[in-house]
């Protein structure tokens, strides 16, 4: 479900010829956002969007794949335990059966495996677009075509978790050598809940705001 990749592989989306360029806010995982505060080429702007998207999708693939696998593990373990104790302790067996039902219902209702697959597909899309950018699609017309593809692919993407996206933005800044002043500052609760609470509409400060 989750095809692992190192930070170096994600950073290899491209090495920007322009370093230290300030971005005022994140390019969203859905393909929209604000313009950089310092003028950059269209290729460099798009490169940063793709890096942010790749880091974001990798984080979401890892999260949902882990939930699915943990759920399956507990399901199998609880099922085995229920069979072992059903004769000796009917009350415990009923409790284990309830646990199994809850885990199965959660996996069915939230479709962790399906979400992991969808985020994996979107991650592949960002890498494919980055590869085309590296192969020579550097003029404005070609970049607009690539961006249009990204927007179309993201039309039916899962809900965006803003805090997780901001952490992906920070990772893209570090991997592409942007200025650290543009990194977002997240609270402890935003970091801990970044994969489970969307934080829609929340305001995230950047280091340069201090």
C-alpha cells in the first residue's frame, strides 16, 4: 500500500536553481494557493508545489496504511484470542467479539485501505508531473498544461488536512533549500492531530511573522 521513499528521493523531484526564495503560504495539496512573495520562474513555483504535494501524499499514505494494517492485526489477534477463551470465559469472549465488530466497522466505514490507495495514486501523479518538468517542460505554456492536469487529478481528492499540509510545506522548504523563515509554526495539538482533524480555516503563523 505504501511504497516507501526516502527524503532524498522526494527532494530529487528537482534541485531549484533559485534558493532562499520566500513563499508566503502553502500551495495547497489540491493545487491552489498564494503566489510567492519573491518573484520566481513559473517552473520553480510549480516545482515547489509538486514537492509539497509529494511530501503531503506520502504522509497520508503512511498514516492510512498504518491504520489499516493495525486494524487487521488487532482483528486477527482478537479473533484468535476469542476462540481460545470462549469456552472458559464467555464474558471476555463477548468483549472480544465487540472489539472485532468495532474494528471491522471502522475499517469499512472509513475505508483506510481505500484512502491509502487514493493518496498513493495522487503521490504518483505528483512524481509523474515532476519527472515531466525535469525532462524539459520549463516554458509557461507547458507548465500551465501540467498544472491543469494536477488540478483535474485533485478534483476528487480526499479532504485536505491543513496541519499535515503545512508540515509537508516545511519539508519542501528544507528539501529545496528555501529560507527557513517561511516555515509554518504548528502547535503541539496541531502536530499530534494533523492526520485526524482538518483544521479547516485555522490560521498558521510563519517564522517570519514573529
